[in-house]
C-alpha cells in the first residue's frame, strides 16, 4: 500500500493549532479528500481514562476542536465518541478530559457508546463487538494520542480503534489474548474490520516511558495524519526511533507499506531522545514458550505507597489477580496475572509499575529493549 503521511509542526495547544491542522490536511488533499459535505463523521479520540489534558494520557480536546471546525466549514456533521476503560464513569471522563465542555461549546454531540448497542464480528479467528455509532457513521476519523505502551511498545493509530469496542469486553479480550503477539493480531483484525477514513495523531505532547497511563509527558511538537493507520504508525516509529518490528500489531504490515512523507521532514520533528517502556521484554515471545518459562520470565504489577486504595485496578483486572483486604493496597496473586497492564494503565496515581523477573533483568542488564 502507498499512503501519504502528512506531518505539520505544532508547538502548543493554542489558537494557532487550527492553522497547523489546516496545513496538515492540505498536504494530503484537504478534508474534502476524505469527507463529503452532508456526511456524518464520527471523531474517535483516545479517552483512556479521566485524566486531565496536561497529563498526556488522552487526546487533547483542542486538537479535536480544530478538526470539528474544519469539518463544519466543509458542511459535514461531526460527532465525538469513544469507549474508555469500563471502571471509570463515562461522565467523569468527559468532564476531566475537557471533552464535555469542548463539545458543548462547539454544539457537537458527544455519544455514549456503552448504551448505543453493538454488532458482533468474527475475523481471522477473533470474535469482538463494535459499537453501532462507529458502524453507522458515513466516515470515521481516528484522532489518537502518541504514547508508549508497556504491552505493545507504541499506542497510536491502529490501537486507537480498540476503543470502538464497548464496555468490559476490552478487558476480557486481554484475558483471552494475553501475549503481545496474539493481542497485536487482534488489534489488526479490529482495524481491518473498521478502518478509519482518516487517521490523525496528536503528538504536540506525547507520552514516553511506562505508558499508556503512567508514563511521562514529552513535548514532541507536531501533528501527523494519513488515510492508513498502519502507515502512520510506521512513520511515527521512524520519527521516535522505534523499530517497527518490536510493535506487535505492526508485524503484518511491515514491508507492505511505502512511507511517503508530505510537509515537515522526519528529522525536523524527531526528538533527541524518547524513552520506551522498561517492561517490554516479553512482547514477541511465543505463547507456548511463555507458558514453559512463566516461573522465571514474567512481567507483573507492583503497587507502591502512592496507592489510595480506589479499587480501579481490582475492577479492571480481567483475571481477578488483584484483591483488596482491610482497605490496604491491593495484593497480587502471581499465578493469575497475565501481564496485560490493565491495572497499570488505569491507576489514577501512577502507583502501579510493571516489574520484571530477575532473569529478565539479568538478560537485559538493565537496558530497555
């Protein structure tokens, strides 16, 4: 596949962002190349949890605001929807991420995908439901947040469509497909089933380190876009100096995508350094081998004294590996833990870190892969 990737510099979330968005889209034919006047357009941001915009956990509302205004000027009918982690109240996510106020100010519907119904799909051996608002829209624009991910190394355009799955099913799919390689194939099946019409990456501020919820915000200063999510993610890997083959969900697309850049050159937006997750050693180890080595090779959550005993991690764990007794910090049953990172990504206090076994530490000698 030959899909263009547009890159535009954008230093901050200010009034100038609108011009950066216009430039970004003009490099690939303008919004008219993807959406027709009168069409309904579902904008799908990354609203993982109820984090505030400055934490770089979620797509910034000002990026979506700029897109909404361009769509309206074009005569399209935009709405916004995502399915956050099920342990957080949706209304709280809308409030704290700033999307509730932004959509109200712009007069755009903010849809509840948990109550809108869904349709089941069976693709490449995977079974999953997709929320009806995604299926009913004339066009879908995915607006991801560029972040590291302790399970998949990178989370960007392809993985953003995982949020089209409503409710607790997302956690259960982690349980059913626990290895990075298997989970990566699931993400590919989902994206191939409902490919976004257009993919936009919010990389004004991204997240490095132990993302997607407990990493560190980093100023990257750009926006990126493409009609193809895998092409966009491979280009982001090039910008961030990540080997695409280490990102499990990109494996089927490597070698099948030609990366053509429009706008800013990669070297003009590439950061001097970008820290990857510390606990990513097991991402490409086949499941049967992991089963044999599990007593010696593992990645598990460790709960620090920052814990406020909110119970989110316990509710998010698909295997019930965490329990709270006498309102003390959660206790892990390592026999049940599958290393899916669901607890890690939902903790509001960054009290959970993904730790690795002594054997992994010895093999890696403390160096991130």
